[in-house]
C-alpha cells in the first residue's frame, strides 16, 4: 500500500472548536454559555458524588477496624 502525505491544512481541522449548525449561527455565544454552565454543574455534581464515595469508604474502613 502506498502512503501519501496529507495536505497540511487538513490537520488544522481536527483542532478547531466544534461549530453549531447553520440555523444556530446567530446564537452561538448563548449556546456556548449554556454549555459552560452545564459543564460547571456536571463537574460540581461529579465532585460531590466522588466526595461522598470517599467519605463512605473511609467510614466503612474505620468501622471495620474499630
């Protein structure tokens, strides 16, 4: 199989931020803000779940030792 190098401008396409569809073009900033809020909310919920899991594990280990 013959390997061919790709043109360099194609490599830049994979590092661009994702774009919304044509009908959402005027609302892109608002949609990005909604994405940011959802990301922060999900990060907070995830951190809370991890913290509760760690606390439960520590309590279980402590009760097994006592």
